[in-house]
C-alpha cells in the first residue's frame, strides 16, 4: 500500500502493450515523457503488458516515469502472472510457451471460428530481469483521503492483508486450499477447460471450488476481482484461452466506502467501439457512468487490449477499444485517439 502522490492526478487505464496509444495519450495529457515532465502526477492502474505489440517499451516508459517521481503504478493481474511465472494467453512475449517451441502460433484468441495471434516484440533475458525487478517494487493499491486506486477490486479485508504482509513476495505466495467436501466428480479436466473445440458444460462443484480459490486469495481479489458461478442456466463462454464457468461480479455495488475508487480490468466499452461479446458487469451502465451506492466507483479500462483483433483483420485499431485517462478531481475522460474530452456522470 502507498499514498497517492497528490490530490490532482491523471489515472491511466490498462495499456496492454499498446505503446503508440500510450505515447499519444501522454501527449494529450501534456506529458513530456522523455524529460519526465507532467502537468500533474500520473497513476497507472496496472495491466501494462500482454496482447499489444510492445509490452517491453510500455514497461520501460512507465518505469522511467515512476523512478523519476512523477508517476505511480499498481499491479494488475497480468503483472501478477509474470511475477508468478504463470503461462497465460498473451504473455508469450515474456514467458516462452510450449506452442512456440513446437513452431505453432502462441497466444491464440478464440471467438466462434476465428483465431488471432498476438504478434509482440519478444523480451530479452536482460529485459525480463529488469521488468521483474521493477514489478517487484509496485504496490497493489494506492489511496488518499478522497481517492482509492486498485487494478480490479477494492476489498477492505484484502487491503488490510496487504498492509500487514511482511513482504510483497509473501503476500503473493499465500495459497488457498480448496474445500475437499465440494464434489467435483464428473467435472471437465484441465485440458478440456482449455480446449476451444470441447463443449464444456457447467459443473456446480467445480464452480464452487474455483470461486473459493479465487475469492479467498487476497492478491487475486485485488488484481482480478471476485467471481461467481454462471449457474446452469448460462452456457460457458470460451474466453482468453479457457472455458468460463465463473463470471465477474460487480463488487462496487456492495462497496460502502464513500471515497472515490478508480480501477481497470473490466473491459468497458466506448459507444463507438466494435467489440465482441458483452461485459456483463456493465449491464444498464452508461459509458461515462460512475457506479456503486455512493456513485463512487469508476472503471477506466476502455478495452485498448482488443486492438490486436482489429489489426488481425486489417481494420483501424481504434475501432476496437481505446486507452483512457481520468483526470481527478475534475472527473473528465481523455482518450488517446480523440481531441475532445468527456465529463463523467457522477
């Protein structure tokens, strides 16, 4: 946990390796990145990496701004996976995948019958070490008297556990044991859960086991948020490399802290975005709306991580998501590809 650098900050959403989008957004915010000069401190909500064309360049730029004292960054689930050396869809640029060794395309994205790879600059051994060293210095959350920033979910119990942890490493390495009384007989195998050609059915026992493993792990809650079973009435979706029998939960509806909380992670849509699927947590929520009982919660992730799909199909990348910054306390949105700004509805 760290304190925010100031009361006036620009909070930047998930970047996902989109270095040109980041440079464009910083210019619109009046930032001289090379000289580390800013109009106000910058705050990155995490998920700097994966999917986009140059995650290495993004981390190097953010590290330069952070070490210059003009920016802060919290860890996202994608950084969390790198620290734990977890092979995930989109991080083949950093962690060599078995598919790469076999000469096949790593990191496929699957929707229906289409499949796209993630062409990203590969990190060298030196770059991987430097990136891990930098990520190891980042907090999981930031706060002030009026504002909170986290990658996915602000859960007070998880925040307190982070505060009391002896080190970031010990906080990450804490493990949750599944409930042995939950029946998982007949559940799909791990291989089946990752195979896009297998029609996986909802399994309540496996879903309950997965919920416990997710929602009882403080680091996972802060970096990827709480989840809930989809239930037998919904069909599992194949997303980001595996079948989903859980769905994300709108935790902000139960957040009773009146301080503003800004986060990323949830793939929000701008009205002009041409994106697949639907973000269930934003049902009946407008593109500029704040959420929660005190209108205190705002997601600043406008799905720039989907731009690889547009590139794959030869389309304008800006048609598939954008990179945004929320200027606090004015609560206006600035995008990397638009000259105008937008007032959010709080």
